[in-house]
């Protein structure tokens, strides 16, 4: 078992999986009917819609939960002030860059489908003069997650640091008792109650100001992720109870779909509670099975871990650009989706590998760690290896 003082591989793999689910969902949004999106294909797929509905129950909650564990490891060897400075560099700087550079092409492509006739240079000035999206052209689009995470981390940094202290762990020792038996399922109860109390009055907006129900929703996932890694027995409990979590996840999503597929969705608190319940059940399922089966390091994991954040920042812009041209064709809808998914993935990875990963300024703008400099010892070791190889060849 890996100690909580070091990053745990299964959490990195789950972070990668959550980003892939986001990519899949955004790649298919143009080809489903139920939800509004920036561009839409004329023909849609019910199959993709059902997959998206399922992914939508847990993809962002899982990402916030994993972000809570990442916060723990960042704070482990840093002061509160140092952590806030790091979050400013890793989240706020990429956010500003994303709003000014990455997001505008998405809005431009959408405006072209709405009748805008100018080129991108002519459009760009309107980003600062027309107000906020959707009526205006200034937006953070998919980068809302970075906005919210940045504010939550800054707001809760003192609490997180206190929770990690010896005094904090003593005061919060009751969390250890939740690791016994099935008590772990009490953790989501406050989240479910808060959600059903607010979701009818505050619909999801991603605009930060009016998104009160979702703020409470996301914060609970972030706090729970931090708490579970801060008290490792809770993670152990999730691993032991993974089959129960899977059973709850399966039953809850099937119950939701029963009402959806039969057009009998009741506007009641009981039915509304099924949505956060299924989210928590799926998260606990992934954490439990991930801890059991994915807690292994792979040589390629370091590369993917570095790529995943720039990948997230870039992905939707590339998808929107590809979709803009794909929806003009007469191919079947599933062919369009597959082309969008594969082409967008390849383009994002090529841009990352060729234009972001090698350069210090690009790594800074995309929130990556500075490239590690080779130490004298490493250089000397490689020189010795080369000399030995030369001797062997001669």
C-alpha cells in the first residue's frame, strides 16, 4: 500500500479517465438532441445521447473529487501562502490565457453559423465590446471548471491546511469511524440534502454568480475527495465496499432511466435526490475499483499526467473547429462522431507534443510544471554510458 505522503497511481489514472470522459462527451455533443451546445448536426443519435447522459452523472463530480486529492498532495509540503501562489500560477494564469486565446475561436465558429461574415481578426475585437456570452462574445466556456476550482482552493486553503494538522485530525477523528462497515455512505448525505434543497431554485449556469446549487454540489465533492485522502481508512473503506457502491450505482441509474424512458419524470425531491445519489455511487465505485486494480505505475503515466491539463484546456476548441466542418458533410451521424473524436484527439495531442511540451513559455501558459533541468550527475552518467558504448563498439 502506498503511503499518503506520495501520489497514488490509481488517482492519476482516474484523473486521466475523467478527462477522457469529458472529451468523449464534448466530441458527441453536436450529435445529440437533448442538450444545447455551440454547434449542432441536423441528424442526432439516441445512442450517443444515452451514453452522454450516463457520463454526465459522474464526469465532473469525479473530477472535483480527484481535484480534492490533488490539493492534499500539493499542500503536503507547502504553506498555505505557497499553495495559493502555486494555484495562482497553475490555474489563474492558464485561465486568463484560455479566455483570451483558446476560447474565442469556439465563439467565432458558433457566430459563423449564426450569420457573422467577418474573419477571425474582425471578430476578435467584439470579444471585449459585446458583453458576456451567450448574448455577447466574452466567455470562459468549458474553462468554468478552472474558475470554480481556483476559487474553491483559495477559499478553503486554510481549512485544508488545518485538517492536515495533528490538531485538525484529532478534532475530526470521527471520520475514521465512518470507515467501519457501511458507514462510509453517510459521507454524501449532506451533499444530497443540500442539492435537493437548491437545485429547483438555482438551475446550472456555469456563470459563477448565479450557480449557487452547483457551487454547493461541487464543493462537497472537492471536500470529500480531500477528506478521504486525508483519512486513508476512508479510501480503504471505499475499496472494501466497491461492490456495494457498484450495486447502488447500477440500481440508481436504472431507476432514473426507467422514469426518463417512460416520460414519467416526477418533479419531486425524492426523484431529484436520485441524481446526486447516482453521482456519489459511481464515484465511490470508480475510487474503490481504481484503488484495487489501477494502483500501478506505468512508464507512460508521467507523459500522460503532464499532458492531461493542457489537453483539457485545448480539447473543446479543437472539437468545435472540427465539428464546424464535419456537420456540413452528408455522412451518417456515427461516422461524423467517430471522425470528430479521432481527429480532435490526434490534433490536440500533436499540438501539445509539438508546441506546448517543449517550450518553457507554453508550459507556463498552460499551467505545467517547469521542465526539469538535467543535473550534472545525470549528464556525467550519460557521458559515461556513451563512452562505454563507444569502447564496446570499437
